[in-house]
C-alpha cells in the first residue's frame, strides 16, 4: 500500500476538491458543483451526520481520489430497502496518482463498509429499476478502459450493458412514423397527455407494473414539471403505458408487459417526439436503454453514443 496516502471519510470541506478532481479525471462526464452536491448531499440515501460510504484519498493535503458506496436509507418504491444489495455510484483517482494502489484502497474501504452492513452483492453503478445515487448507468469501457479493467481485476463481472442513444429530430418524418405506429390498435389505444384526473390511475399503474426507481423519477417530474411532458397510453380506459421527457432528454418510458405487441411504445414515442420538436427541440437523447429497447429506438433513427457495463460481485 501507498504509505503516504490517507483514506478517510469525506468531510464538507472536501467538496470543491472532489469537484476539481472529478473533472480532471472523468473527462467525458464532467460535472458542476451544483450537480455534484445534488447527486451526493441531496440524495435521500446520504447520511449528513457521518457521510457513511463516502471516502476520499488524500496525500499532502490534496484530494486525489473519491468513492461513494451506497446502501439504501430510504426504501425503493415497491422493492423496499433491498437489504442485501449495495452500490458504488462513482470511483475515480486523479490520472497522475493512478497505478499506485489508491483505487484499490478506496474500493476496499467501500466493500468493507457494505459488507459490515450485511450487503451480499455490490453493483457498479446500478441495475435497471434500482440505481440509488444514479449519475451514470455503469462503467464506460471505451472512455475509461483502465477503470473497466480495474473492476474486472477485483472480481466484478458484467451483468448487462445498457446503451446511451441520441437522434436528430429536425427532419423527423412524423407522418410516416405516425402511420406505422398506428397501423394496429387504432380503435382501442388512446394516447394523451397526463391530466390531474388521471394522476392517481397513472401512479397506481407505475406502482403495480414498474416498481423501483421509475416511481421516484415520475414523482420528481410531476413535482417540478408540467403534466403535458408526460404521456399515457390507455386501453379500455386503463393506463397501460407512459413516457416522460424534459427538454430534449427522453425517458423513463414503459409499457405494461402483458399488453405489448400493439405498437403502444411506438405510439407514445412518436407523439413525444412531435411535441419535443414543436417546443424547438433538435435532438432526442437518453443515457440508459437496455438492449431490447435500443433496437426499438434504432427504428426511429436513434444511434448509440455510449455503452456502459453494469457490473457486480459478491462480498
């Protein structure tokens, strides 16, 4: 081990140094101070009394690395506290201090913390529907090959690989896509903006069919944004699907599993793109689509911009 490096719990005075080190190291995922604070200090799973799970590496008064390990302090909607799972939302070491065992020391501190609290599986960075402290889905092996190799070296394996996607909508052919989307189900499916009268039904739909972080994302959207940036799909006056967006950022998005095959997802997406474009949007993008969903978006001209490895290991 590197004897001149101290691994300690994060203190409030460290935030600007973490910010500087983050942007120097995670060059494809730079961050603002406000977003950093929102992602850590304002996360419901952060404990301000002891900053549990947040560790810095310090040498000669300089912060050279950071890791955040998470266990739920508040339940995930419909999934509870997930008592056997822990998460590492971010880990980095300044470039000039890499390959000096500092990352290993930070990782051991995080794993010891999670294991001491009964965690059996540790995720990097999350899982579909369960990604507390979400900043990015997983490890971008193309942007950070040494980081990907580091986690593999320490026993983490790939669970699945979500894809970030983007597409230009300036020339989006709405009529062509609309006709294709509505080639089936025209008589029984209704797509409309969420209204106050439908709100309780919508939340019940999410609680029943999309347990987990979808619920938190939807509630955050409803608390801060207009209802007309949420679309719902109805069959026989029952909510069976939805999508939401903010500006050009699309998602989350889901259709009830037992009623797929009626192009309900296509109907929702086409109408959402129409509205995004009408509000002067030029692109549609998102950071997380599992492989089946990625094939869906490719039909509408979106292309992959990044691939992330969601990794896990037992402790």
